[in-house]
């Protein structure tokens, strides 16, 4: 079955039986964007819902973990991290061809361009970035034991595990030789910082366009796309967000390189990191360059998987092939940081 459509004839009776309050004729419309788990807006009986599913077809091991997304949404319901309400998880692939879950539909704003051109003034842009910072700190301050997530990740050095995981995933989806990726694969294990024991819930893809803001206020109402979440090192999320701003704003990368941030009310990297440290009780960050290089490598490895799925014909987005073309530029950005 295509990633662009849902079998509503099979889905509707299942939801009528298992989702309280569901009734009426069901329609489904795929949201634009998203390279991984296809996401649909469902409409029935005057109500709207969101459905996220694994893509059909052959998948990499441990990828597209919608069941983990569902679990973390449920766990965060009573915390300071804003998430949609998660209603229903279906692990029976016979219904629509793959596992899926249904969650609350929210009306809000999603910003795709980090310069925020649609925002009226600098004060609101400043407030939006400060809100991103506040929610990231709140996420990393979640008591994982109290939230029932103590077993949501494996113990041990998070970065060591992640480098191993994404090297393996990259090898499984490799389509051509990349000297830059080979350099990163060799450099990262050889320059691993000592494990400082810090463990928190990490989002894994915390960035502007995975956040939904209130329709009129600079307030996050939902953190979205939890597929890569796990227990890990909080600095991975922080470095991932800051890493993205090093990229150019063209060629699909949506970065802030060359942008006069002060003129737009956007914080410098140093100011953003300092605010995060204040909110999480850190005195500072050692080995910051390693974390940035790691994030370039990890994103390149993720997009290599997108590229392979596009070549196989089962990627979720029409933009998947273009995203795959970013693997080499991202790897080169990471290599360029090594000697700084």
C-alpha cells in the first residue's frame, strides 16, 4: 500500500470499536513533510484526529518505532513538556498494513524557516527561541522514574552506543562511498568524551519544525515526532538544535549560516547554550565540539536511510530523494569541525 493513502474502509470499523467517541464517515488526508513515519489527519463525525503509522515495506531494524512514540506521549502527559494526548495504539498490522497510533489533533503554528519570516516582530522571535529553550530544559529535567520511563533506554555511554548504532544503520543503507562519512566513523570513537553519567529523556530530533506553537502566542503547545526518543545524554538534543543553525538556509537545510541573528532578535549559539545551562543547573559544557560533530554524523546517517527508502520507493515524502542528497554536505560539515 502507498504511504500516501490509508485503507479507511478497514480503519473506520476498527476505530469505531476501539476509540471512545469515534463515529461518522471517515476521511484521511496525509500531512505534507515528514521523511519517516507517514502522518494523516483523520476526520469523522465533526472531530479530527492524527494518525501516525510505520511505512509499509522492508524497514531497517529498530526504525519507525511508533510504539515507542506512543509510550513516551502517554508518559509525558502529566509533565511540563507539552504533548498531544495519545488515544490508541494498534499493533495489528492487518488493519492498515502496519502498526499505527492515533492522537489528539491540535490547531497551531509550525515554523519551517528558523529566521521566522512570518513572525511580526523581533520581540516575538526572541520569545519563540526562548520558549524552545525552556521546553528543551523541561524535557531534560523530567524525572524518568516517576514518568515510568526508567527502562526506555539502555545503560552505559550514550554517545558510544549512538555512534555504534548509526554506523550500523548507515552501513545497512549505504548506497555509495563517502570519504567524509568514513572520516567521521573513524574519528568519533577515537575522540569519545568520558561518560559523565548524565542521563535524561532525549527527544532525538528536537528542532523548530517538530514543535507546534499556539496560534497567537509564542508558546509551545506540542512537541511532535518522538520516533528517535530514548534515555540518553541531554547534550545530544542541545547540540543537535545548535548544529542545525550552522547550516546554510538554502538547499533544503534551513540553517542560519550567514544570517545576522541580532537584527532579527535571534540568540547567538553561546547565548542559547548559556540559557539552557542556567535552566538545567550546568556550569558549562566540555567537549562541545565533539557533540556538534556527532550530530552532523548522526543526521547524515539518518538521511542516508531516507535516501535508500526513496530508491526503494517506500519513503514517506516526495522530498525524500532530495533529503538523501544532503548526506554528503552534512558529513563534510562535520569533518570541517574536527580541526577547529
